[in-house]
C-alpha cells in the first residue's frame, strides 16, 4: 500500500554517506573479484549524482520490492516521515546481464517506492 506523496517530502543528502562505499564494496565483492569491486567503488566515488524514477530502478534491477515488514525498510520509512535526508543509492550497470546492480541502497529504494513509485531517486551509477 502506497502512502500519499502529498503527506511526505523525500529529501536527499547532496553526497553519499561515507559508510555506504565500504558497504557497496562488500556487496560487489560477492559478485566480482575484489580488485574489480574496488575499481567499481572508486568509479562510484567520482561519479556525479543523477536521478531515476524508483519504478525504473526496480525494473532495471530485476529485484523484488521488500515490504514494510522488513525492519531496514521500516527504519528508512521512519527517516522519511521525520524529514531526515537519505543517502543516494550506488548503482552498477551489469551490461552482460542487461540489468543494474544496487550496490548500496536497496532498502532505501524500497522505502521510497512505498511512498511514490514515480519519485526521483538520487544515485550514482557506473
């Protein structure tokens, strides 16, 4: 169930929080060799912040939407309701498989989607 976008404004930090980069590298090192994961995170650090609609990131990632029963999603939903800014997502294009990898920010994306699937998500993508 989506809450009305009129009841809440989703705010974004102007830069990715520093702790998100090691989290992204940890996740990416499961998919890629460690040196490739490190290289991708270095590129993410240098990438500009861009915006994509929440629904488009979900479609590109081929992931399922986590519901509010997920504790991490609910934590981010509370942040949104309190007016706290969210850290932009970190995305990696997996051209070989024609999808995008959410290296960091999956729970934030799910939380935002619950308010408005058309919301512009701030992110970095390489």
